[in-house]
């Protein structure tokens, strides 16, 4: 599965457009990560616990989008975009969406 943020894929022809596909996940922080993040907040620097949580969320959202595209018969997704939001206290959503296509 080719996934790209561009609207076309150089050297490939789009033979069919299936439409919008998306994947999302909502994740909450956990107590142990919060303790480590609090300690890092005092000393400064990257909060690796949250970086890892966000990366896992992004990967899960992409996997769900790809699964939906494959069910439609697509072999690529173009125009991919990411969005994130806070849906509740301590809960964040990661959304990824794009257009499922067939390329040759």
C-alpha cells in the first residue's frame, strides 16, 4: 500500500478512485507516564513517554485507514492528512484521512 500526502504518485496512473478513507484512535494517558512526564517537566526536555504514546496512536490510526482502503479494493491512498484533538480531560484523538485509489 502506497500512502502519500500528495494528490498523485509520479510514474503511476490512477485508474479508479474509491473515495474517503479514515482511521482514528482515542487514547488516554496513564498514571506511570504522567509521573515520568511531571519529572521531565521540572528538568526540561522531550517527554519521551508522551512522544511514544502519540507515535503509537498515529500508527494505529494509519493501520485502520489502510484496512478500510484495502476492503474497498484500493492499493494506494493519496492526499493523506492528520488531525489531532482533545476529546476529554486526558484523552486525545488522532485522525488520519485520505483518498483511496487504485494505481497501475
